[in-house]
């Protein structure tokens, strides 16, 4: 049987050394259809600050499917990989939410407020199936419950094939699931080197500028020197550990700077920054 090609477009960009362009979206069918037709690599459905609605998530993901695109591309890979920012903060250790959205078929989870090694390990473990200690890529041991039928069908592969691909990248090079942890507190920055050293399987570190600036006493003052320095420190730590660093507020005015600095996960807002997406793809040679 022929090898299944890469299914997660955001991972495909990152493993080719290119920046991934991903956007946040509310759980709205119209928005999901529009984003699926745009040249993003992924979409993150916002369920941290919006209601957690698993049925609407399923509907949005179904409406993103485009049979013509699948036929013309000759691949099962969706043009835009659906992901979710889940409601619980990292410290809440609520693995059941990760289990539910993975079982629907998402290709990645954004974990808010991950600030310790223990919280980072929990995030990765929740996205992995258990396996014996003798298996490759055992650490961190998986804790995801076994219910692959819906996700495998959404991905367009068999359940045995799904087991082989439903693991975290880059820990497992064949994995299609992205674990994105959000760095949103001063203590998270202090612990980030240990998190990236001791917890394999973190695909992206996404800076939470809003909460970080709140934690530092400068709410939404992203250019205030201490806040800007903290953001640069997070980026430098990610580069040192060869983990992609993400920026959540990308527009046509800052995309040049962010690309030049080395951010590899860029999140233009679709309702206001298609220009940033177009410019960013052109600047990074992806137009």
C-alpha cells in the first residue's frame, strides 16, 4: 500500500522550513467555508473565549470539506487543517476536552496558559494513544482514550492507518497532530527552556501577548519595553531549542518584521488581514 502523504498542511510547511500561516476563527459555518477556500495552512477554532460546542465544531469541519479540492489535489489532505483552542488552561489538566476534539478529527490543539513542565507534559500526553514502553517514541506516555472511528473517517483513512498517524509531530515524524502550547505568563518564560528540553512533542510555542502583558502589569501594551523584551526572549528560547514560535496578532503592518525576526507560526485575522496573509506568503516565497 502506498504511503499516505502528509495530511496536516501546517506541519507540511514547518517541516519544509517554511512559516505556517494559520488563523483564528469563531465556530461559524460561513466563516469555516470562507477560510477553507483561502490559502491558509490551518484554522484554529476558538473555543477558549467562545462557547465550547462540539456539535458546531463537527459541522464546521464537515462544511470545510471540498470534494473538488480533494479530487483536483489527488490527496486526502484538507487544504486548511482544522484545529482547536480548547477552554481549559494548562493547569486545569482537563484531558477530556482534548480527547473529544481529537475524536472529532482535528489536527491540532492549542493549549492556553501552559506554564510548567508538568502542564506541558500533560498537554502532549493527552494527544497521544497509550503504547508499551518498548514502542518507539514512548515518552511522554500517551493517555488519550481509544475511540478513533469518527476521526479516521474524517481523515479519509482506515482505523489502523489512523493509529499510525494520530501522534504528535515532531516527536513522531509521521504524526499529524500538532500540540501548541501558549506562553502567557512570566513564570512560563522562566520554565520554557525546561519544558522544551524535557517534554518532546511540543510542535509550536504560541505567545499569548494579551495575557502576558496583563501578567506584567502593562495590559495590551505590546510595544512597552518590558513586554517587547519578554516576547523576544520567548522567541530566542524557541530558536535555541528548534521549536517554532508563533505570533497571534499579524497584520500587513508587522508581518515583514515578524518574518525577519524568525517567527514561524503566523496568525493573520481573516476578517481584517487577508492583506497580511498575501504579503506574508509572498515575502516567505510561498505565493
